[in-house]
């Protein structure tokens, strides 16, 4: 019974919010130009599904491609930080400085240097996901008890065997935590790039709808952006359940 309740909690809460929105907006006297109802937004998604799907495919590609680059380079950078004290001291200040730069301010410069194609969107998607993946992986690698490493080394394991059999499994929960944060930020990075300079993508579609005062289409694009974030997050969560030994949380 408890498992069913926990599973149903999110859908029930979402339906409650949508019901309040559906009923409350007309009662408050808000027109569809100001705040369209969920049924109006859903109807627009169904009506313009081909247009929205085309732009969603572009945003999804930019998100996944940028995230994949961030995952590979982020894990590689984390390993270099973990195994090299010199590299850690050299790169950490640069990573923190890069992370504090507002990405919206950086986007116009990327367009200037990389053009109007996929490159600036991919780079922004990569850039937002890179930092949390690096930090989470480093934290995971450092979380292993030193006595466990000493134990496997006393059994004759070399560093590669120690990494594969002990370090990596111990770091996977933190690594997947960073990946799940990263994929959400990759969606944001791709959309920011589309806001600045694009001819396709959900961010571009939303800007076009806003410029034409089409609030319903703007909301529809925003809902699909959120759906992309949820779907990609859940995909990683499903992969995590297969790859990581699930320990019962202490609550």
C-alpha cells in the first residue's frame, strides 16, 4: 500500500495543480492571452504536433550531443584531478571561474565565434553539464575508504584492477548524481543557445510565438521543454538502477 501511495504521489500532485490552474484561471478573469488553461495548451500541442515535434527533435539532439561530450570529458577531467595533485591545483580555480560566468552573457560571444549552426548550442549544453559531472565524479572517487584500497592492494591488485573492481563501483552513485544534474542543465544550455541565435529548436519556437503574441504556443513549447528534461532525467535514472547497487537509504 505504501509503495502504491508513493508511486501515485507525483501524478496526483500534478493533476491537482493542473485542476487548480484549469479552474482558477477563468475564475480569476484571465484570458488565454495572459494565461491559457492546460486544456488549451494541450489542444495546441495536438494541433501543431508536427511543428512542435520538428523543433523538439532539434533541441533533443543538441541536449544529448552536448551532454555526451560533457560526460566523456567531465569524467576524464575528474580522473586527471583525482590522480594528479598538480593538475587538481591548476584546473580547479579555472573550473570555478568558468562556472561563475553567466552563460546568458557568454552566449552572444559564442555565436560570434562559432556561428549560427549547432556549435554554440552544443557548446552551451556541454558547458552547463560539465562542472557538476566533474565535481560529482571527484567526490565519488574520494569517498572510498582508504582501508579498502589497502586491502585489495595487499591481495596483489594493481591500480587498474583496483579502479575497476573497487574505485569505480564506489564512485558510481555520485557519478550518476552528477550526470542527472548535468542532463537537466544540458536542456537549459541548448535552449539558451536557441534564444540567442537559432532558426529551429524549441527555444526559437518560443521566441517566435512570443513575438507574435501567441501565448498558448509559447506555453506549449515551454511544456515540451520541461517534458524533454523529465524524459532524459528518467532515462538516466533507469540506467542508474541497472548499473548501481541500490542500498536502502537511512531514513
